[in-house]
């Protein structure tokens, strides 16, 4: 018997932390999501906030952020608290709040010759579309251009830019709260010889996406999946949360019809079957509502006037000394940016890091 649809309930905002300038009701009526919380779930948000305040935390205690951590841990307040605290410790250790507004990545164009990873417009639901092409990954060549640490830092910065300004702008344009992305991962050219490098990248992605940026996956399309991948996927998906599995679509070379059903042709780069040809290349345009004057607003993390003097050097990087992936680490779960897969892995800073999914 199908579960009853959640009852709409206005989100109770905390005036101390909630200063949203975009819609706060989820696009789809799902339990645990903004605008569809039960009284118990709303109370759990307050409980989690009070517990964190009692331990001295004052940042990122807004309702939508706490809800993402609660959903990631099935509304277990204690586990959500643990996850949040681990995330905050990581942010402090990496000085991320200071790195983000000063980050510069001039080697991006050269890195993209081997590993394009970019946001480009929106899907039919109004979410940012994120595209990765893994077939040309060459660590030896890439490390002549940049370092693993700089790629890891760029990954974290892109996650921050998803949270603000990309998703708020998409929410304003859509008229509903959007908290996830539509990811397209192109596996064309990923053969046996490149599989180890690609898998290392997937493990690296697992650390940041699953541990520190939960509940950001809307849909994931794995296109040009090589022969035998479907068999592997059949095994992997048994380890994943069923909710995550429903979001992942493994497609071969004939992916265009299904992908175009989710991403309008005018928003999809021509090389993937769409009709978009941005001047200078779609991979460098960063086009989307976050670039449209009607919907875009400055990110809250942007430098305030006069703050530059106190800012750290722009080449500061995040060191990854080997973090454990909590609750998972399988390929699809890593790409998903969430999930409760098995197979915990230990990740070193020896692989290219993807941008936010």
C-alpha cells in the first residue's frame, strides 16, 4: 500500500538564522522536506539546533541546512549532530570559509582538456545541470598543470557555489525551493586502462560529497556506459539506499532520448545531443539563472568591501590526509553525493577531484 502523501505545513523559520530570499517550499511533496514536515520533524530541527548551540556552534544552523543533515541520517538527531560536527571540524581545519571568496583557479582551461567538469543551465525541473567527462583523465599530464590539493580545493569551492548562488537563483526562477542538481557523467573512453584513475576520482568524490554536502543529488545520468557496466551496477545498487537508486540512470550510447526528456535541448550542449552552443564553449560559460540579472543575487560568502586585506592568499589549498567515507563509497554513491552504500574506503589526495554534483 502506497504511503500517504505528506500534509503541507508552512516551514517554521528561526528569525536568528533563517534569512532566505528565495522560496522555502519544496517542489515535490516529500516527507522530511521543507513545507511538508510533520510536527515531530519540525521539533527535531529545533532539537538539533539547540544541541549544536549548546556545544558552541553558531554558523550554518539555518533550518534548510539542518534538514539536509537530518534527512541524510533518517532524522536520527544524534547521528545528524555527529555528521554536522564532523563537517564543521573539516571546514575549520581547511579554513574553507576564508578560502571560498578568494579562490582563483587559472589552470581551469588546461585541466579541462583532460577532465571537463562544469555547470550549465538547468533541467526541466529548474535544477542546475552538472556535467563531467571522465574519458580523458590523465593524472600524469594533469599533475604537470596543477596539484591534487588544488583540485580538491576547487571541488569544495564549487560545492559552496552550488549552495549559493546557484540553487537560490534557480529557486527564485522556478518559484519553488530547489536543493539538488541534475548530474550527467559521460563515461565515453573510460576503458580498462583508465578505470583505476577514474575509480580513484570516485573515491575522492565520496569523501566530500557524502560526508560534508549531503542531499544534493536530484538525478544522475551515467551516459556512454561501457560494456559490462550494467552488470557492475546491478551489484552496486544492492548496497545503496533505494531512494538513491531511483535517482540513478545508467545509459549506453543511445542515451539521448532519455536525457533530453529531462534536460531541454536548448540547455544541453550540442555534443550530448542538445542544441546549445555557447560562445567560447558551454564548459566555460557557467550559464544559468545565477547569471541572469532577474534571478541572481550576490552570494552571502562574497567578500565585503575592505575585507581583502584580512583574506588568506588565493593559492591556499585543502589538504586531504585521508578521510574515511562514512556510510558508503561505491562508485554510484560517490557520484550521487549521498546515499548509504557499504564498502567504506580510505581516500588519499592522489586523484582528481570533481566539482559539485
